[in-house]
């Protein structure tokens, strides 16, 4: 009625309800008049309730005064609790195995919140009891002094001091009671927060003691079960009090200090111990069942039987009920527990309720109030039966915290406060566990809200677990950052400046020895680990403490069941770690598209290994499969995009090597050195933010292969081959432009004068050589990456690598089978006579008649052969023995020619790759030999000799040509003299 009185438009709502009912059913609601009268009469609910409770005053008084012995015992201060050693199992070791007993067993865990509500509302509707009975003040004043609001329903509260004052002002002769209420209000504002704070502090210690002992010795749950439920009930009452008063501060509490009295930073610890006690009771329910089955059968049945025999005459119904009690308990045995029988004592407890009704009437033969021992014994037996068949119900009765479903703001605030304190972070798991209570606040008369409350519990649980996992992820990220900084200090690039600085210091020290002015040495990596005292914690120490505490929360339970849904905290952490690791991998590349800067693969690999070491250390805190995180993330990084659609390190490195590095190579700033097995920057360039050798040497490419794996290298190679295929398409266009001349050149290769004349008619020779240079550079880079991949796989997966190598060497395949074997070998970095990736790329470009395409392929080789002589005019063609290369990268033509010929003629399937290369060799030899006859023209001798070496390199790189074949076309003496000349000159 009090809640209804708070609705301002209740009369309008009632009218709307009646109108809607009439529209729906065609008649007025039958009870509308009665309901309207009720609403009008209870316009002032307390006044009307006071009038209606006058006939019931005696019954209300009897009920209230029955709390005189119980309420003061439950409403003690923390000091009184300590002095009486409440809830302590170790205060009296000699009595540790004795069962906890009380004359009022079920009242020992009765909610203090409920009792205070009974007292305040009971005396409010029967105020004359305060004037006529002095005993009432022993209940009334303490109830008013230890708080200022009580719960009406869920999150609806009553600020009772002001409410009582206003009501008592309307009653004649209650002025003294009004002053008394005001005095109690002031007392509550001053003392209640501190008293309840001390009480929570005591209960934290008491619950911790219970958890520690019962976890170690669960057998004590049997005799000390009452202590468990008392502790849960006491803690729940304090939590409910704190929630109420924090959410509804008194109007007089305006200062910030007063409001902070209702923020308990240690509350998560109490919530955690409550959840742990609940879990212990559920886990060891069979211990309780076995203990109390034996108690009921071996003790309670005998005591009740003796009491029944000594009772005065009783009616037949009463006698039957008592006999049935004894018989039921005598039939109990441990075999039923061990066989998994389901116990149901609801009928037993209903019979006790029926017996109480029989013995409470006026003309009853057996009067229960005159047989206290029977009442006490039966109440104890009822408690014992609950321990056997209704543990869930008593747990809900003593520790249900479903109020947080309706106090979400306070609940969220306490969770964030918990995460902000390192000492409380381990108890954060209590919050998602409490979400399992939410469904308990539903009512069978209102099934519609079950879905909404269930959905609310799922949403809150998900949010808490996600936030908790995110907090762990943030701490791990900070640790990884610290570790990466320390790891970077050990990189070779940071060692050289340090050595140089040390050398400078040594020189200064020698110069200043006479002056005795010592110069401090620079800090070396590792000095941060030296400690002066254990008390001084570094940032790293604090992060590890936070990580340990948070991981305890994550690892506390493998799963949480909420409204028929299962949540796994560890899965949340795995998802966050995977997302963070993937983001960190790309972030550690430090790629800047504006300046084309990117981390070296070896440095990235060092950082990744450091990151992985930190993640691996999490396994010592949480039962996680971190290898699964590595596999998922690193496997995604071998693809173009990850599962979130973001670019991966494979995609970024592939784009950088193709669009930045290789483009600079073809522009003449960088040269491929077969001797150093890397691309070398020829001269410093302010527009070039890197040295090519720092990204293409063996160490860097092996690091790249280890980072992106075989799949990533496959994508890199496919991208390289796609560029080559596009260049081959352009070569075909150039061939079509010079087709007639090339056909004549092909048939007149043995006529030097005709060839010389025809060569002068060729168009776009520079364009051809440029595109051939691009192809050669790409092939050279691919060969480096292939070698790096094979080295890496041979080291990481030797059994698999050696199996593929053995298979390729010993299986003689032809046709399509040979292509399959080559693809298998190429996938692990083994060199092949014909590149299967290039064949696949060129296959996609074939869109004309096969015969025509074959002719064009033949003419491409002719075009290249007769165009090589043009290179002799360039000074950059001169061979450099130091690099074992030509500065203009024309030595890469050898790789390009062999790769193109092998792929093009393999695709045509005529098996004439060797014949076509022989034809190319003949044309090229003839063209180069004709250079000796052009004495009138100014041809650099050095360039001509260097060009001869290119012809030898083509044969060396080709799996189809031999030195004998070369000697038949080109005199070996010229090659020998050319090698002698270039090496002597250098």
C-alpha cells in the first residue's frame, strides 16, 4: 500500500484500466468499485493500516516481542562479536568436532534486515505498543539508530525517520516519540556508518577463516554448517545495508566525507568469500548429507522418540504425526546417499507445520507452548532435514544478492573500484559470479520479467568478464612494452654507439688521470635489475603484482553458469590476448606510409619473441593454452588480411618490398650482389631512408621467413610473379611492334651484316631492357627469399623439410606430376628448373591462340638476344668484382632469361625449352661477337668484356644449357681473357 501511495496518477491509471477492460470484453471490470474504494481509502496508507491493525494488535505484539531475545544478539557491534568469538572455529579447539547447536537454529541466520523491517513497520502500524509497553523500546530504538532507510521492494526504500516523524505528528500525545525519532536519526547519521564499517571488517576476517579451514578440512562442514550459514547471513545483511544507504544518502549528509563512508573499497573481498563459501557447500553437499543422515538416524530419532513417550495424552492425529517423524528418521541410512537417491523432506516439514497448527488451538490436548523441549527438538530436526534435501534454498535464503540486479549503478561502481585496487583485483571474479543470483529475484506470479532479468544477468556477466579480461590484457601490454624496451637495448645497432662512448670515456680518463676527476661510465643494459632494497618496487614489479592478482580472478573458475548459459573467463582472456597480439605485431613494424619507413624483420622478430615470452609467462598464472594464441594469430598474419579485415605483416612487408625496395633497385640506386647474397646501396641517397643491405641480407630474410611462414612467403612469391607476368605481357606487346624484323633476325643469325642492319631497325630496345631488368631483379629477390625460407624450414621443421627434399630427389615425375612435385619443392624454398609460381602467373595471362602465343614467345627470346649488345654503351655495365655484379643489374638478365624461357615454353608443352635456349645462345653469341667488328664506333672495352661475362652467367644459371654448348657458339678464350681483364683491372 505504501508503494501504491507513491504513484501520483493512480486514480487515472485505474480509470484507464477499467476503460481498456470494457473495450476488450464489452463490460466493466467486476471488482472495479472495490478496487477504487481501496485506492481512495488508502490515500494515506499508514493511517488506514493503523486503524485496520487495531484488532490484530495483540498478535503483532506477540510476534514483535518474540524478537527480544534474538534481535539484540544479532545486532551486536564488531567489538562484541570479537569478544564472544562469533563464527570462530579455532577459538575452542577441543570443541572443533562438536556440532554447532542453538535453541533457535533457524533463527540464527534470520536476516537482520528482515527483522528491522518487521520492527519498524510493526510498531508503525501499532504505535500504541510504544506507549503501553516498555519492552518495545528495546527493539524500537536500536532499529532506528543503526540506519535511516529500509527496503520496501527491490530498489524502493523508505526513509523511515522523516516518514515516522510526519505520521507521529498526526497522533495526539506522541510528541515525545517524535523527539525520540529525531534523536535516533541524529545518532544514526553520526554512528551508523562507522559501526557497520567495523562490522564488515570483522566479518571479512571471520569469513576468510571459515573459507581457509573448510577448504582444507571439508569434513567440518557437517558439524559447523550453522556457522557457515550464519556467516553468510551476517555478511549479506551488511552488504544490503551498505547498498541501500550508499544509493539513498540522507538529505543531511551533504559533505563528501560523509558520502565516502558508504564506499567500501574492501567490499569485493567479502563478496568473494561469500561466493567461495557457497561453492564449498555445493561442492561438498554429499558430506553434509552423510553427516546429517547419520545425525537424524542415530541421534534425533532417539531423542524425539523419548520425548514422544514422555508427553502427556495427545490426540490420535498428533500421535500419528509424531510416530511418522520417528519412523521416517529411523529408515534413513548412508546407502541411500551413496546410491544417489534423491531425498525429499517437504512432507516431513509440512507435518511439523500441521502439528504446530493442531497444538496452537485453544482446546488442544497437547499445548506446544508448554512443551518447549519438543519445539526446540523439532526445529533442530527440521534444520537437519534442510541440510539433506534443500541446500540450494537455504543458500538463497542466507546469501542471495539478487538485489544487485536492480542496483546496477552501485554494482558497476564497486567493480571498477575493485579493479583500481591491486590488493582487491583478485576478488573481481565475485562480480560475475553474483550475476548467477539475478534470476532468484523473479517471481512465479510474474513470469514475464523472467526473460528480461535473465537477459540482464547475461549482459552484466559478459560486460564484467570482458572488462576483467581487458584489464589483464592492458597489464600484459604494459609488461610487453617494458620488456621490448629492454630487449631493444640489446640490439646490435645500439651496441655500436655504446662501444664508441666507452672508447671516448677511456680516452678522457687517460687525459684526466692526473687531475683525479672520475667520469661516470654510461648505463649498460641490465643495471635496472640491481636492487638496493626489496621494499622499493619498480614499475615492472607493480605490473607483475597486478597481473598475478588479476590472473587469480580469471583462473578461479573454469566456467560460470548464468541462466542456462555457460561463460568461460579464460576464453575472454584468450580473445583479448589474440586481438592485442595481432595489433601489436602490426604496430611493432612501425610502418610509416608517408616516409616508407618500416622496422627491419630481424628487429621485429626480436620484439615478437619478447612479446611471446611475456605471453608464455601467463601460463604460470592461468591455465591457458598460449600456444593456441600464437598459432591463431601468427597463422592469420601469414594471410593478406586477418579475421578483423586488417592488414597483416605479410601484406605490409610484401607491399614494402615490391613498391619501395624493388622500385629503387630498378631506378639504379641499388645493386644485387650475388657475392654478398643481398641488395646493396651503391651510394648514399638522402631521399632513401634505408640501406638496402639492412633489409635484404640473409639474416633479415630468414627473419622475414620466420615471421610470415611458408604461407606468407607463398603470398610474397605470388605477388612477385604477378609483377613478372605483367612485364612479360608488355614484352609481348613490344614483340608485336617489331614482329617482322624479329622474324628476319631469327632466320639470318648466321649473317652478321644482315643482323647488324636489321638490329638498327628495332624499336623500343631500351624499354625492353628496362623491363627485362625489372624481371631479373624480381627473380633475384625471389631466389634470396626462397633460400631464406628453405634455411628456416630446415631449422624449424627438419623432418618435414628432409622428407620433401628426399621425395623430390628420388621421384622421377613427368608432365603434370612433375609440376606437382615442383610446386611441393617450391613451397619449402627448394629451387626448381621451372618456377611453378611463374608458370601459374603466366598461365592466367594467356588469352590468344596457342600457336600465335608460341611464336611470340620464340620472338621474345630473339628480341632479348639481339638487344643485349646495346648494354655495351653504358658505363654502368662494367663488372665490379667486389660485388660480383654489374652496377646496372644487367647480371640479373641471366636469371630473367632462364626463368622466362623455362616458364613460357613449359606452358606450351612442346618440350623444347632446351632448343629455344640454344637458339637464344646462338643469336646472342653472334650479336656479341659482331661487336668486335665495329671498330669504328667508340665502344668501351671494359663494357664489352663485362658483357661477355653476362653470356657465361646465363649458361651457369641455366639448368638446360652447358659450357660445351656455349663454347660451340662463343670462343672460350674470349671469356677467359674477359675474366682476366676485369679482375686485373680491379
